[in-house]
C-alpha cells in the first residue's frame, strides 16, 4: 500500500512550460490561462501601480500634519486623518512603497540564499550535504518571528540603525530555510537525471551544472518559494514595525498600525486608523498566495479543479479496474 | 530507538544553536551595544547598579577572552541565570518568564488543538464533497483570513466584540480587579472568558493551513484503490470517509505540525500584545519597548526551548503512528 504524499511530490516545471507553450507562448499566457494566477497577478499589479503612482493619486505629503487631530473620512480626506493630522490615504499609498520594497528585497535576497544552500547541498552530497542540511534544519526549527524580533531589536539599539534596510536584512537572514529545504529535495531527484550525467560526462564544471543545467528546471519551484517568502517578509515587516522596531517617523503600513495602537485609536472607535493598512496587507498577501496556488495547480494535475464530483471519479475508475 | 536518539541529538544541536545565537548576536552588532544602550537610557534615571547589571549582562569586557565569556554564559544558563531585567529592575528575567510561560502555553495549546480538529474536519469534508459550492468557496476565504496579519485580526476582534458589542473582555489574562488567582471557579471562568478572543484570533489565522493540507491529502487518498474497494463493499459513507480515507490522509498534517507550531507561536506573540495578555509575547513586547535585551533574549530562549520540545513530541507521535518511520525504513 503506497501512501503518496503531495507535500513531497516533485513539481516538474518542464511540464508547465510545455503546457503553456502548447497553447500560446510567453509569460502572458501562463498568467491568463489560470484564473488563480490571473487574480493574484492583478492584485499585486494593482498595489505596485498604486505605489509607483503615489504622487499622482494624492496631493498630500504623507508625513506632514495637514489638519489638527484625527478626522473621520470625508471628501477632502477619503480615509480620514491620523492622530497627528496626517492624511491616511497618502500614508497608505506612500506606505505601499516601503512595504513592497522591503518585502521584495528581502524575498530576493532570501531566494538567492535558498538557491545557494538548497542546490549546493543536494548536488554535492556527502559531508557538504550533512553540514548544510543541519544548518537548514536548525534554522527551520527555530521559531522565526521571535528570532527576527531579537535580531531587529538588537540591531536597532543604535538609533541610527532603525530603518527599513536593517529590517530587510534581518528578514532575509531568518526566512530562507524553508525554501532551501524544498529546493534541496527537488535537486536531489533532478541530479539523478540523464542530462546531468551527460553534462558531467562532458566535463562541465559543477558551478555550470548547478546553475545552467539544474536551476532552469526548477524555475517553477523557485518562483513559488520566492512568492512564499515575499508573503512572509511583508507580514513579518509589518509585525516588526507594529512593534516599533522600524523607523516610526516615516509612514509605512506597519508604522500606521503602530501609531493606531499607540494612540488607542481602537478604544475610541477610530476604525479608519487601522482598517485600511491591515486590509492592504491582507489583500496583497492573499493575492500573492493565490499566485502560488495557481503555480501549484499547474504543476500538480491532481489538484486541478474537476467537475463534480465523486461519481465521475468512480465511473472513471471502473473503466480501469475491471 | 536509534531514530529517536538521532532526533534527540538534532534537537540538542538546534538548542545549542539558539543559545549560541543569543551569545553572538549582541557581540556582532556594530559598536558597543552596552555603551549605546546606556547612552539611550541617560534620558531616564539610571542607577549605578543598573549600569553594572547592563555591563555584566552584555558581558562585553575586553579584558576577558571571548571563549571564557562564552563558557561563563553557558554556565549561567545551566543554573537558570538569564540575567537581570533592566526594564523591570531588579526582577530576575527567569522569574518574569516563569510567570508568563503558563499563559502562553495555555493560549497556544488551546488554539492549536482547536484549529487542528476544526481544520482537519473541514478539510476532510470539503475534499469528500469535492467540486461542491463550499469546496470552491471555503479555501479562498480561508486563504484570505490566513493572509490577514494576526495582530490586525486581533485589533478587529477587539473593536467588534470588545469595544462595540462589549461581549468579551479585551484586556489582560483575567479580571485583575475582582478575582484572585487560584483554583477557584471564579478565577477559571474569568481566565476562560479572557481567552476567548485571543484564541479565536489564533484559530482563524491558522485554520487555512490545516484545511488545505488535509483537503489536498484527502483528494489523493480518495483515489486509492482501497477506498474504492470499501465503497464497493457497500460500507456506510461515513465509515469510508473516516476509517479508510481520513485515517491515511492525516499523517502529513502531523508532519507539518512543526511549521504550524512556529506560525501559531509567532501569531500568539503579536496577539498577546494587542490583548495585553500576560504571556511571553507581552513580556517580549515590554522588553523591546524598554530596550531590555536580557528580557528579549530570555523570551527568545524560552520560546525556542518550548518549540523544540513540542517538535520532538510531535515526532514521537508521528513515529508511533507510522511504523515506516519507527523502523527507520523509508
């Protein structure tokens, strides 16, 4: 009796690419062919556009006090103002820049580490694998957010270090282990394939085999761990800033929530101070997660939507099982 | 047995890594952390004793070689000496942690058990009715909820049920004004009442993981021949679902326990802050706010230790449930 385990099942990106090429070519069709990916990409693109077009969307400076006190939403300030009289909408759209940038750069750096640790650990095997796997597993089992908080609070002991760059660095350092393990598992199976043996036989260097032969075959997996890390990084960044570990003088989504909590916006019912920022984080992260589900679905045919329901499954089975 | 020893060895290494991080990180930071820290405290009143405690805490004495500092540090840890809290001077960090830990364990434990059972059950049911409207609706909704930051969900619940409807208390772990801690009905019911909102936050936030893992695994299991066989035998639907399909589909949920635990612990730290819940997360928050590194590091160590122990226990359960692991075959 074989109990298959989807979590360990290999994602074969070549099938995805083939399938996509079979219909039309290019990335665009990969996006539009799957509704989940399309919805997710739409959400992410929306926030990126907002962040880029911030000066066009609002006339206000996000960090300047325009009015006195916290006003509820009105036609002049569509999301109201903060306790310091700053325009909330301006804070949200400019804040998107910081939150997206920190999340993105942490995720990029983390993905580089994941690829490095995961692929070299699996490819070289032996003692290299033992040591690297141990490091990966230790990082995996240590609680991530508490470690991040410790690092960030020590890093910001110097007030000069209290900025987004340090936060991105800390997140990069604490977020790579899961992806590394996933990539390692995939590489372990890929390195047994014939094209790797052929490359080795023709005398290519290890570096070239890893990055030019194996890595391109794991693009889907790398993309999916990148997005997973992105989601984690945005959530953790907002959490760190909520704790006051970021630069609290510049508006970002986490800083908005920090001030809402510290000004007791909740107790007096000023919902507009904390609802928009949290909603943005939630929608953005859900969008990213949707892209991941889409990738998963493309790569793993068993999860693809089927017409209802078990009866069809049974009738199909009957054809095979006499 | 050999399997268990190897795993125990791994967790010891992980614990050592956590301890060593705690030792190295303050020493790696640019500049002298003790000096920077004292400089920042100058605005408040700092006593001579506090400054000495801080210096001793950071242990950055250039006259003592680093390895000696390291062994002194390890020795201190083994004797339960985590230093003196500077923000709640002169409390010992270990005493603060001893008071906070039961609250967090209660919160995380209750949330973990609830979300495991609810999530697994929901995942099983929607996989069983695959393609029905709730199979299409539930996963995206749950995905959205799991993307919501824990503390924001907590803020929302406080706003809705605490401030607006005034159904549940939103502050502290029990009613500090009218109840004294002890094994009395009043105290316990007060604790339960105060725990409802925080636990709900954690359950909603962590539900999606269990549901989706279980659903995906269940779908795979449902296409197995023995499930078909069970149906062909004319067994009742419920028996096929629980005893044949779900029983085999549940193993990966237990494997993913460690990741779920990490997430829920992180979530509980933030949730406690919103609810002023007297657990480790709140202690950590106070440590961060007061630049109390001894307390921050102590919190991290305790959390790491608890998570490692819980992970080890989950592996024991897994080994007990899956004979292939127990016997070291794969």
